[in-house]
C-alpha cells in the first residue's frame, strides 16, 4: 500500500512543496474549514520538557516535510524540542513492542489502527485532547472512535491522525477489453473477470504475504465479503465458521488467477507489479495512482487507471476498513502534558489541513470538518478516499477491539489462514480451525 513518491506528487495537485516545507503552508489552509469556539484543555507544560516521537515512514516526501515543519512550529511556539523519527512499516510494530515492554524510549508513537489497544496498560489517557478536538472540528468519524476509544468506554487511549483505504485499482482499457464496464460486485463475476485477465496475460495481483496494509486488507475483505468475522458482537470467536470456509474455498479458486508470488508480497510489491504493467487489477491506497500520474514514463497508465470500492459479495456495503495512523503517549514519558499539547497542536486546522493536502489525502481525515479540505476538490479520482474513516469495518469486526484482536492482526493470523489454503498447505476446514486455535491463545492471556 505504501509507495515512495517524489515531490512532484504535490505539484500534481497544484501546490508549492517549497511553501509546505518552509512554512507548513499555513496560507494553503482553506477558509471553509470552520472551527468551533471551544476551550482547549489546560495542559501545564512540565519544566525542561522535550519529546521524541516515532511514526511510520512517509509515502510521499511532502508528508514528511510538512510534518517536520509543523513540529518545528510547535518548538518555535513553546520552546519544547521535538525529535521525530520515521521508521519502516514492518518495523513500527516491533519498535512499539520494545518501547512498551522496556518502559523506555519515545514519548509518543504513532502506530497502526489497534496498536493502542495492545499496549493499553502502558499508555496515558488522551480523552481531554480528543474531546476538545471532536467538539472543535465537527466530531470524530466512525473508525476514529473505534480505534481511539478503549472498548466499551468513552476513554480515549489513541488519537487517530487519519486512515488510508485500499479500494480496487485497475486498468480501465484492459477491464473493458475483457468484456466488463467495471469490476463486478459479486464473487462469481469477480472470479470470472480475474480468469479472463489471467488468460489475457494481464492478471490480477493481491497480497497474501505478511504485508501490514495490503495483506491484512485483502484477507479481511475476503472474510467480510462472505459474511464472516473474527468475533461476534459480544466478543466470542467466530472465525471457524461456514462463512470462513466458503471464503477460503473461494480464494483457493481465485489464487491461480493471480500473478505468481503474491504469498511473499509486502506493501510495495503490488505497486511495482502494477507500475510495470505486470498486473491490471489490485487494491491500493492513493500512492500508486499519484506515483504513476507524476512520472512521465507512466502518466498514460495513470490516465487509464480507475478506482472502485471493493466488491461487496454478500455484505451490505463494501467491506473495506482503513489502515489508521493512531498516536499513543506512554506512561514512561516524563512529559505527558507536553506530549498531549504537541498532538493537539498537530491536529489543529493551521497544521493539520496543510499536512492533509501535502500527503494528497492518503491519510484521510478522522474529524468531520476536514472533509471540506481543498484536497478533495481537485482530481476526481481522489474522492473515493475521502470518507475512508466512515467505513463500518474494523480489525476485530464484529466484536470489541482489544489487546487480543490487535495481536491477532499483528501476527497475520487471517493472512496466513488464506495463504495456507491458496498454496494447498491446508484444506479450508483445517485452516479455519488453525486460525481459531491461534486466536484462542491471545484471548487466554
């Protein structure tokens, strides 16, 4: 899902990267984003405070430039030094675990989705900041509340910065040549399309490897589209079900239609395969489209590229979640108020909207008012990502998010369940039972 893109991506939106990097692009903030007059929480800053933050690596350079610029503005305003380190997607979980278990390291980590729920006992509560921001900017969207609040409570343990969706990405001309106006929304039609693409030498490709975004995204989509889920609404394990078995049988049929090697794919593999025209259909965030659009060698591929919501199958709506950037502050930090003040500052309109524009909407907003950002009024191919955090599916669906559900996702239980059937290492029934066995271990802890 991630793809490294140059500064030309921001230029593709008609924006000045130099202005972003130098000033945080405050002048780019549109006046149509209204902020309610709400009193900010009292956060007395600790004497001698300094902060260290860890977050996933940027997908476009302006994301990092503006994030660092905003951090510097906070330092200039408060005198609090902030060091921001960017680390690889595959490394963020490991470094968060080390920090949590050792009780030392960064004050703030922006992890993925349910990470705060894994380490909830190691974190300080962020309710005062979250409630202020929600009241000021029109309320938190569905996934933000799901991932931000501790299950069955109103206590915020994470502060979501945004989420990236992974809808279908496909070559319109190739889909049409196969006899389809768009990608079918049903399982039989989708399989038929993939069979025709494979026969034409332009196959589909979806990650079945341990990929943070793409692998988990594909496995969850398949499970949900057959009516399956990890848990029921009361939190009971339901992964070993007839719906799961049907999803596994389907992927066993679908997998031979994919380009070879997808069981070892990481989060950049499908980007490379699509860009090199080895595949014509995948699922991805905004990054793939903008990398194509802003490279003269691939601009024609971008022009021929369309996005579409993931096929529903038997679901009532497209079964798509959102890989969420979720900030947490650790109890070992000697400067918790400074940390909360920094997070609040970064999500205020003057900082947040320029950052949202800089990352081209890749990390779609968690607060309702930011839907008015100028980033969504440009390229129409971008708009499908606008409401990512309003999606009604989440990791651990349909149950409460917990330490166990977070650990199951981090351990790629669902991904490996599907991969084992796709590669004939297990039958669908065996794979569902093994996933249940692995999941039970986390709920017993």
